[in-house]
C-alpha cells in the first residue's frame, strides 16, 4: 500500500515509518504538499539497484577485455535509432 506522509513524521513518528519500511513498502515523504523523498529498506534498495550494478560490472569487464571504443555520437545515435523504430 502506498504511504504518503509529511517529512516531519520522519522525526516525530520514526518507529511507525520504520515498521512500514521494514514491511517492504516504501514511504513517500512530502514537504509543503510536494514530494521530496522516498524512504525504503536497505534490502528493497539493494533489489532495486542490483540489476544496474550487475550491468555496470559487465560493461567494465567488456571494456577491459576489448579495445573497441565508441564515440558519444555512435552510442547515442544507435540508441536514438532503436527508440525511433
């Protein structure tokens, strides 16, 4: 369930927010009615970023093993063509 709370709850009701976060749900915090941040558990954050870390590690390994290099225009030109197909 989506939980939206004022940022002041982080200080005043920390244990409640901690229980929600440890239950696996992120808590969205607002300031003056506008979203400012999201609080989530370390395990949820790790799950969210693990794919990115793996992809970066694979890219580093490929760059180390290969002499192939591409220019900025080659990389982004290729991406633009794929997106426009």
